[in-house]
């Protein structure tokens, strides 16, 4: 009986998620607000339906009372977010709000499948993040001083990275985390936001060569200290974000060309300087038999993705626990194994829909500072998605970054919620002025 319910629930989850994803793009064709609201309601119900089916299967396989209490807490949380946030901010983007809840929901039940304790911890941090994010749109709309804090963004961000370099613990060959009073943080997740605000503050009014040179030196300092900490995934994200924002601000492709030339040299140097970088590149370019144990993460990831095929082996029916660090770096592979490629494609499309919404905000905002902020955050978000999925599928060398809102990582989910809140603040600000439309 359990097997039948599990199989039926698996197909229902895939179908509901596919419909949700389709509606996320179909909503743009609707001309009236009432038609769009109808679609948003269907999407919100889809979040609850998928969560209910997933936790039903989990309960049948574990019979854990703690799991039921956890599911109840999640349901109340998503109800509060989907009802209260639009009541507080009538001009918020309902589509982005639905996507936020859907991505978090997938992350919660997938991590619970692998490690319930970690999933509960992730949930509590997400709740804290949402409570903080309630005040972010107000700050975006009311705090006029944000444009004047350029030096603070740069100095504080660099100080955080320096603290990790000096005091951080080594994880997977990289210094990413720092522990303060028993609490482990990954400051680079928050530095991404500060870095975007810093670049926007530097370039939103003045794009002279001197200004660009100073900004480039400051950006290079951020990237260099990440390289020294061996957080090459974080360094790559900051580099791509800076190149994208620099081009958006100056419209000069020559700057991008110079940046790519420097990046090529730095990539070659990193290959020879850092052993774990060599292993990841060789894993990407060489047969698994050559590297054996050094390539086990990627080989297990590819095996899981291949095993899942189109519709997955079924929730709680696969072996995602055999994938190294499945809850964080390789959660996409775990999702592919149990829910299949169709579900995984829908997940990618939801992330891409978020990116389009971010870019749409950037294109329609008149204020150049916030235009650059929105664009920088959009590039940071989608490039991190690309690095995670590309690394898990061996499309690119593994970088060890998390899938936003889905992978386990308190700092990652907290910073991602804040990013969504910033974009919501920009939507609220401009939609109230009649400038932004979904």
C-alpha cells in the first residue's frame, strides 16, 4: 500500500509542479489584475498540495510524529507569508512571493528526507529571514541614505571576508565559514549583497575611467581575498557580477574584454596553485577511472541523475543519501534521482522565472542606483543557480556553491530571502508610481 501511495504521490507532485511552472509564465499573457490573481491563487494552492503529498510520503516511510509537527509548522508559516505579506504590501509581486515559497518548500522536504534535524534548522532560519525581510521593503522605499553608504558597503564587506580568511574554518579545502559563539556563518553569502550595493553606489552617477579604475581595484580586492581563502565559487560569482554591472553602467565591451583576459590568467594560476581546484578541473575533463576516489562526488551525482530518468525513482525510493553532501552542494542531483528530470527542469524554469522578474524590475526602474542593484542581484542569483546545477551535472567544474533557497545552508537561505525582499521593495516602490508591471 505504501508503495502505491508513494508512486501516485510522486506523479501528482510532478504534474502539479509542471502546472505551477507553466502558470508562472502564462500569467504574463493575462491583461487584467483579476485574471492574474486567479493564477496566483492556483500557484499558492500548488505549494500546499506539493508539500502535503511530500510529507504524506515521508510520514508513511518514517511514522514520525515530529515530522507531522514540522509539517504543521511549515503550513502555518507559508499561510502567514502568502496572506500577511500582500496585506502589508499591496503592491508586492505575488509571483515572486509564490516562487519564494515554492523553492523553500522543495528545499524543506528534500532536506527533511535526508536529515530532518537540518531541515528543521533551515526552517527556523528561513522564518527569521522572512521576519527580517518584512522591514526590507520599507527601508528600500523610505531610507534615502542607502545611496550614500557606498564606502560602508565596500569596507564592511571586505572586513567580513578578511575575518573569514583569518579566523575561518576549512571546509572542503576552502575557508568559507566562521563560528561565533557556536553559530556558524558564511559571510560571503551576505557580502554578495553588500558588493552589489557597493558597485551600484560607485557607478550609478560617475563612470569616468578614474572612477572605473578605483572601483575595479576595490572589486579585485574582494575577489582576491576570496581566492586566498580558496572560496573560488564565491570569487567567481563576484567577478561575474562586477563584469555584468560594469558593462550595464558603462556600455563599454572593452572593459568586459579586459576582465575576461585577466580572469583567464587567474584561472590558470588557480589550477596550478590549489590542489582541490586541479582535482575538480581534472574530474570535469578526465574519465572517472583515472581519478577514482577524487571524483566520487561528481560520479555519484551523475549516477543519481541518470537513475532518476524522466520521472524519478519516487520520493523516499531512491538512495540520495549515498551522494556526498547531498543536502547542500548536490541537492539538485538528489532531487533528480527521486523526482526525475521533468521535475528538475521545472525547478530550473522557476529559478529562471525569478531571474526574469529581477531583470524586469531593473529594466523599468528609472533610478540608476536601484537599476544597477536589481540587475546585480539578478546576475548573482541566476549565476549561482548555473554554478550549482552545472557542477552537479558535470557541465562545468564543481564550485561548491549552494542552490538558492533549496540547498541546506542557513546563511545561504537567509541572504536569498533578503535578496527577494530587496526586489520586492523595488517592485513596491515603482508599482506604486505606476512604472513597473508584471
